[in-house]
């Protein structure tokens, strides 16, 4: 929000009492308020737009000739988790800014599960000098599965209310419908506290319909970004939820949803764009929010409408239309120049009036933030991890036993519950590598309990070695999959040594490792280095026999205690729909 | 905003744990989020909509058959001053509710000028039990002309910030552009304090264009309700101001603006409807916001679009879309049933789930509020008013002198500055009744200074007697026009005796009087009685020779120190554009 002094400077500059910093002349202004495109000039002072009057003459320190290019507002990603990119905020700027994203609305639930409010503060401080803006959707579920997992921090209703008072906080992050449908009071308090601050509540209405959807919406939810079909989109609008149309790495909803909106001639004033989770490689290859926009235009949406979905609609939704989302007086000067409204690859990107990217690249790479030592040292093991840590004693004395197996489902985040017979040797249940029945374990890594949950998984395809990763949603303990207990222990200990990260080991040797020391989730390296690193890790996994396209991404989601059928935490195996611990062995 | 307990009740009712208060079945739901109209049922509990799912079966205490009528959200008047109606909040309910207005966004600047924050509180308390909602646009100019008038109260930036914290306060009321263009810091503070609370600033960009409009918008203004031409409307949208399209008693903008919007195919997501100032008689004859809507539809606007302008668009603008503006789960159940979308005269009006009006009439007339004694006793004269109070001594010793005259302009609020020669008798300047040059005076009525401003006016046409009124914008001292000083004194003293109101006197006798004791502005009587009373007063004025259509309304606006060319306050005659006191006599 603007201070008195800032408002005064803007006004006085418009009155000619100060010299503008920038005159961006000779542009075709894409005006998302009036729906018009017309020739004009844009005057900027101290990050704010002073005037867009085509006839006014104001002095400016710098004049940039737009050469008739379209000037459109900087794009807004209405919902994303940036920790999943493994990039630090400074590295992310290299990827999203050249594509024109100047504001991200970030649900920082990953770092919050690791480090609570202090973790959010670190992220906010790290972005302070960067040429894009981060707005916070305050994580509503820290932990995601209370009573079933150990997390680094807990954000209870009281803590959430305190964070909600921060100026950067604009909403309560995607609230799980089950919390409402089971009338969990803590979450109703979080909603009430958010609404009382005139902020909004983001939804997450995945797979909900009919009366369940009505009840969910009735609690005060404002939006949903989980629509996959046009029927779902229509049903969300009907109950008063706005819809964020998502195009991420795996969840690709623009095609079906935009086609449906056009076909059914649905109103677009309640629609926005988001990415949710998009891998760096995909951002680099395709684009970011500009990809959503240009895809929508290709599908037949008017460019003005598609641009509104990526700008003013999100700004209004988050009640920030006096700050961002349009090129109009008083707003922050986030401006893109594009020569082709169908392509939307900006030739110039201005953030708060400063030219920060040109022709697909940052003008200056962003220097690394100084992270406090503690956030670089969050991976703590209470007890040493050895091969014994993963032993699974059988209950009886038989040579075989029946166990539950988490069965991967191709290209989906959900899994199935299967049962198989496994051998028992020396009283311990053994995996069956030949049948791809491997051990999966989650090791508590906050130094709190030393708990290790062990189960079986099918689908990774390893024929030797083990893979470990300290990003395991949403608790972010260390998850490890392996063919033998010794390699699993080494994989975990390697991640521990690296203060978080990824490891691939085989026969007692570390094949590859990559450190993610920022909260155990993110790398301080450049996006190029991170992309290379991930490729090396995936290659190593493939060498161990893994057939999955993104082995570590699968590993990071397989343990989720909130996605059916089963999850695994440091507490043990979880029946997701029953929300309770279950035995691995079926007796 | 909803409390935790309220949210819990809504959610639990949707889950079948409580019985609904109301099932409104068999309606055609006009869904302003999805833009669709379809058959459904509406379930309500404790003032909130629980579900609009067509298939759900929930128990309800009362079932009302909508008989296939359209169910549309209650209308919102985005900007109005209700004190100008002379009605108390309870009497106003009788007029606006049957026409379907369930929410008014009220800039209470009149009562604020009389009684400050305490006056606003009285109004809020008086509406508490009434079947409509008042949202406050916190008056930005109390007083309107600082240093040039005495008011009952002053709302400085500090005071405004305190009021802005009230839950009912949603915006800073229409801010005068000159305050921005002259960089008056107090007003910039008011803007900054409002934006810091995530609330908006209402504009009043009357007659502003080009760079002035850019500068005005750049200060953080959000809207304008003063557009008269389509060019003005377009220019407001271009600078990022939303537009409230007004249809009041005298300012009738729907025809030109809606026609222009349709002709130029302008986007409608930044448009709303308001009345600003609409007299009771006009509301009764034509309607209220429903009149704006049906007029827009007659001009060719889609009914769904026109209804959005009167409902969800205003709700979003004031950042209340989670509370009002749509018939969707969780929102307050303000619902109108109409059988003809082209007419929009509701057969049933529900406010917060209760049927309150049917077939053009309230079900129960609203009982009168208990007003605190002090708000009924605000008209105080510091000194007795006699004929000497209005004496205007000439400066020289000539038998005639040249004076300035406030010249009324037919059907407009502005006036012209004229000059005439008047006789001087016993050293005092005399009016010239035969030429319609009458004395106009403003008598300070807060018991503070005893000041009396005296000048001349042309256009009332009185040939005898005097008229007085305690509503004189925006300071609301007693304004009086007359042919002779004695009748002027009697007229003022009559208004004083009545603790505010209107009077007409002739030759030492009171012809008619009407008391407005609530702040000296409003009557405690019913709307019928007030309308009758105004007719009697206007008749009396006509008997005195007045030829104006609304003599007292003209009287209430003629003294305004902010509308060119001249104004009159208890300080004296004012040159509006120069914002300074001037002499009546031209020497």
C-alpha cells in the first residue's frame, strides 16, 4: 500500500513539480479498464504510473521509444507454489520475468511446513530487492495431516491470524474441503479471521460436486484452481467461486476450460490464470502465465479478454486493483512491451518502472540473497540412520506374509492400495525387487522424534540402489525408496549431509547428489545449474532401473497423507480417506 | 463480516445438522457469477444462503413457492446521500425496499457536518433493526470549505481514520478533485489511511479531463459517479476509475451513458448504478435502483448485464462480494422475486432471508428508532435573531450602490455572478423586490459564533414574506431568503423553534412550517407525511410568489461554497473558484 509521501510524489509529479523518471513513448496502450487499445505515452515516477494522457507533456529523465509496440500490464500468477521449482526466489526471476510475470501469488506451504512464520519471513526478505513481486496466500494447512505427521512448524489459527496481518498477506491459502465438510473448528476460525481482515480465502475444490460444493463455498471460500472440466468450472461459478485456470507442468487445464468457456459463452469476469506447479524446464520451454494467455488466444479468446484474465481480474480478486493489474495512473508501473498480441513474448519487461528484462533475458542477473544460517540448516536427524532403521518385523512366524502396497498410477498423483505376499526372512518382511515391490520410508528430519515410517511401493522400477529426497509433500521429511536397507540408509544420510536435497546411491556408493539447503527444499544455485542438477539426478535414477519420467517428483508426492489411497509419513502408513494409521501387514 | 459461529451454523446446516429457516422453491435463479438463469431452490438459515443446489433435499421450517418467478439478488445503490430525502432511515425503508434496494452505500456527509462521528453512529444504530443495509462511505469533506464556514463538527484525517476502522465503513466518500490538484495534505492523508485499510476512495471527478483527471486518479481514487457524457465515462475508465451510472431526481445519466456503452461496446465489468440524490416523490413514482436497471434494459442492455451493474459489480467494487451481490452459498439472503425481467418491480423482497415487502409494500411498517435527545436538538442560535441581524450597511454615503448578486441558473445547481445597482436607505442597502433582488442569509446554527452572512440573490421570485430551511449544503446552517428583514427573522426563529426544518412566513405570520428535528435535517414522520409536508411548504412558497419548481431544494443548494460562481455561508459571500470571502458591495 502507498504511503502519504508516495501519493504526494505521484500527484506532484503529474502537476509538473517533479521530473518523471521515465517516459515510455509511442506505445499502443492495452487498457484493461476501458477495453481499448490506443496510441499513448506512459509517464513513471518512483515506481508509479503518473499519467497515460496522450496529450500531456511532462519532463522525464529517460525516454524510451516503444516503437509502436503494445504496452500491456505485467502478468499475475494467481496461485503457485514456488518451492516446487527447487529455485530460490532470485533464480526464479531469471525464468519468469523474461516471460512477463511480474507478480506471483504464492502459497508458501512448503517452507511453512519446514519453518513456519519465520520461513515465510525469510522468503519475503529474500525477494525484497528482486524485480518481481510476491504476494502471500497464507498457508492454511501446516501441517496438512495433523496428528499423522511431524512437521518443522505448526501454524495454528492464532499464528495464521498474525501472519494475515502482514501487508504482503492477501488470502488464506487453498483450504482443503474436508476441513470444512468435517467442520473442523480450527479451520473455520482461520476462515473467519481472514474474512474479518477483508482478505479472501482460496479454495481447492478438487473433485467436489453438488451439495458438498455448496457447503464448501458457503463457508466463505472465494475461488478454485482445481477445475479440470468445463462442467466443474461452471459449477464453481454457480456457487460463487471464481476460477483460476491452471496450466502447470502436469495439470494442463487451459485447453478444455477456455474452449468450454468460449463454447458456452460464459462470462469471463470471474476467471483468472495460474500455474500452481510448473517445473523450470517447462517454464523455459513454453513460458509462464504468457503461455496460458497465448494458448487462450489460439483457442479463439479475444486477446483483450485473455490479457484481463492474466492481469486485472487477478488484481481485483485479491483486492489489489489500486496497485497492480492495469496501466493506469497511480498503479505500479509493471509494463510489458509486445509486438504481437498473439504471441505475448515481451521484448521489454518493466517492473515498477524499471526495465528489467529484454528480448527474453534479464538485464542483470539477480544477486543471491543473504539467507540466515538457520534456514540453511534445517535437516536434523534425532537418531543415526542405519540399515536397521528400515527393518519391518513380521507379526507371525510364517515364511511369507500379506502386506499392503502403495501402487503408483501412471501420470497421476493418486495411488491405489494393493496387497501382495512377501517373504519373511529372520523375522523381517523382505521387498521383492524382481516384482518391483520396493521399500519406501519417510524419515523425520526436524530432529524432533526420530520417527521412521516404512511401507512398500510398486512402480518405481529400481533394480538396485536407492533414491532419497527431502521434499516430501507436505511435511517435507526425507522420503526414500530402495531395493535394500543399506543403500536406503546411505541415501538418507547423504541428503542429511547436504542439509537437504536429492541423492541416488548404489551398492554403498553415492552415484549423484544435489543439495537443497534453503529449508531443505531449494537450491541457492542458478536455474541453469538446478536444471542440469535435476537432469543428472534423473539420469542416475534411470541407471538404477527407474522407468518413471520424473522419479524425484513422483517420490516427493507419493508420501502425501492427503491424496488417496494411501500415504506414508514418519508416523507410518496412512489410509487417506479414513485419515488414520494402518498396518503394513494384513493379518 | 461473519463470525466463526455464523460460518459454523451455515456449514452445519448445509450438512443437514440444523433445519433451514426457509426453502424458496421453484424459482428461476439469476446467477450473476455464471451468467446463467436456471430452475433451482434456495435454502436459507440465519440470514445466509446455505445452498442453491437444485437437487439437494434439506428440511426447512418455512417453504415459499416462487411459482417460477426469477430470483435476483437485492439491488445495491452504490452512492447516495439519504439525508436529502428528509426521511429517517425507517421512513426510507418504506420507499426503497418495495423497489428491491436492500443495500445503500451512503455518504452521510450531511449528518457528519452537523454531528460528526457521533452523528454517523446515530444513523448506524437507527438502521440496525431495519430490513435493509447501510454501508458507509466515510465523508471526506467535513467541512467542505474549511475556513469559510462553521459546521457542527470537523472530521480531520485522524478522525476519518478512526471511523474507517468501523466494520460498516467501506470507503472514503467522494473526494473533491481540488483537494488533490492543490495537494492539500490533509486529504492525501485521508486517502493513504483508507488504502492502508484495504478500503477504496470514492471519486467525484465532475468536469475534469485530460491531465487533471490523470492526476486525480493517480492519487488512489477508485470511481466516479459524476459522468454525464459517454466521453466522460470512457475517459474515467481509461484512467482506471470505475463508473457509477447515476439516475437521481435531477441528474439523469442512464439514457446517455448506457446508450453510449452499448454503442461503443464498452466493457461493463467496471460499471455500477447509483442514485446520488433522489427525492421521495420520484422514488415512489419511478422506482429506485430498479429504475436504473429497467431503463438500461429498455435501452437494449442484456437483462443479466444490467442486473450485474446493480448487484455483484457494486459488491465487488466495495470488496463485499463474499457478503452481498449474488445468490450464492454463504452470502446474505437478499433476494427479489420478479415475474418480468424487463420490469423489475419485485413481487417479493427478502432481506437476510426474511420476506419484508410484497407487491410494492412493506409487510410491516418499520417502527421508529429511539433517537438520543441530543441529535433531536442540534439547532442552537448563539444570539437572538431580529430584523437587525440582516442589515447590510453601505460603505459610502451615496443613495445607491453596486452589489454582487447570486443569479440562479434554470434547472442547474451552479449560479452566475451578476451585479446590480440597489438603493441605500438610512445607510443600509435595500433589496429590490420588484426586480426579484432579494436578501439571502445564512445564520450559524450550532451555537458557536452567531455569525450571519448576508447577500443578494435573484431568481426566487418572492413578492412577499420569507422562506427558511436548516438544510443548506454542506454546512447545514439556516439559510433564509426574503423580501424583508422582519419576515426573514421570523422564518429563522420558526426553524429554530422547530429544532430544524422548513418555514414560510409573510407579514409577521407563519404560513407553514415543517419540523426536521433529526440533526435539523430529517423528519421522524412517515414518508407519506413528509411528502405531504413538502407539498404544503412548496405551496406556501408559491403563494409568496416563488416560481421555482422546488423552492426549498434550490434554497438548500444555493449557499454551497463549492459550486460556482458564488456561495454564501455564515462567514459571508464566497467566490467559489478563488475559494475566498468577497464583499457584497462592489466599490
